[in-house]
C-alpha cells in the first residue's frame, strides 16, 4: 500500500440481523484517504455513514472486507491489539463530545494520555498546548458545564488529538453548533489535516461542512458511488450534482460503446 495512504477500505460489507431479516448496510464499499487530506462523507439518514466511521475506528467489525489504517490491517487484530491501535493512531470526535462532567477541560484532554501512562508533567504540558492550538487554553480549568457548545467541541477536538493520531474521525461535529462556531471548528479540522499531515474523515449532513473538504463522497445504497462537486451541494439535500467516479464513468463508456 502507498505509504501516503492513511486509511483504505477494500470491498467492505456490514450486515446486521433484525429478527429473521438481514439488513445490508454497506455493500462492497471502497475508500482511500491520504495523509493531509480532509474528506467529507454525505448521504441520507440511515445510509451507513456512522457505521462506516465506526468500522474505520475499530469500534465495530465488518461482515467482510479489509480495513487498513496506517499500514495495519485492523480487521485482523484482536480486541486488545485493536484498543492499542486506536489509542495511538485514531482520534474520534463525536457530535455529543462525551466530555467527562467531573473533570475540567484540561483533565478531559489528559484522559487518553492517562490510558497510555504518559507522565503527569508531560500530560499537562501537552494538554495545554493542544488547548492553545484549538483556542481555549484560557478556559483550561473550567468544567464542561461552564463552557459554551463551541468551547466544548474545541476541548473534545483537543482530546481527540491527545495521542497524536494519524487519523481523525468526526461524526457530525457541527450538528449542535451555530453556523459561525461550526465553521470555526471545521476550519480547525482542515488546518490540522494540512498542517500536521493527518487524514481527517467527517460524516455530515451540513453542506457548509462538506464544502470545506478536499473531497465530498456520497454514500448511497451501501457504496461510495460519487465524488460530489462542492459548489453544487445544496442545503436541501435534493439539488445535488455529482461527478461519477472513474469506475462508474468507465462502466457508462463501455455501455455506450456496446
């Protein structure tokens, strides 16, 4: 695999049992994301966006297919090795932040480092630098309930970066934020991708978030089928124009020639 590729999904399937029914969420999904790239994945509710993100993050396992993160095929790892892989290579930013309410901002950022047994002085210094990077170091000792929604998102972003991951996964990171604050968070994520050579993957319903990405991919019928053209991505979710991927284009050309 190309060493510049941070995440690769190959022929990925995920099925769930619902009584006697088999629900096929992902149906042969392929994806490659390079270091330093910011990719947005869009699609209808229930299309499998969060499922795909959970699989890449090792929070779930595929029914079939391969997932390679930072050169390691994580689908072959046991639970203990996957946990270690996630601590060192994958940061996750959830819509609801999941900050621990009894810890201050700086203590929340240090939690991943505690799990990695980083020494106290180093933990504190790294946490302050991360809070400074996301613009909330002046609120380092405030509790989550004392922070605005935007500030909590910034703290959660700092925590996701605590162990310097290669890949940052974001699930609807601006869902509960106003337009201006959400834009600031997305700009921070984009700058982190470029400035620190990380792969950033976000799933979103927000057209403004999608427009700021390097690539916008559409998940439909269990597959990533198109690369959307950002300037045509409409807020309604209906008026979307897309550029077929090379595979789709080749199939159409072959059909015309036949």
